[in-house]
C-alpha cells in the first residue's frame, strides 16, 4: 500500500492484553473495502451489481471510509 494514499509507518487501533480481540477502533471488512475503493477513486455507495434480481452494494449498507488512516 506504499504510496497509495495511506499514512506510512502507523498503526490503527489496539487489541486486548492477549492480542486476541480488537479493543479500540474496531473496524469491519465492510470498512476495509470502502476504504480501498475510496483509494481507487470509486464511491463505494454508488458501486452496485445485480444479484438474483436485486441491486446490491459490495460494502452492503455498513461500509464507512476510515479517514484516520488516509494521508
């Protein structure tokens, strides 16, 4: 992801004492996909496809762009 629009050398969030579960700044794969699409210049809310006669979004209705990791 170097040079792709992310802050270099940073981490986002933290885990519990044992490193088992996220404890702070918990994100989902919907957020990850929305952020990647944003970096590619694609609006994740406008990107749709038809599946079984229903128009769907790749990020469903949950995705949020993670602005804190963008440079």
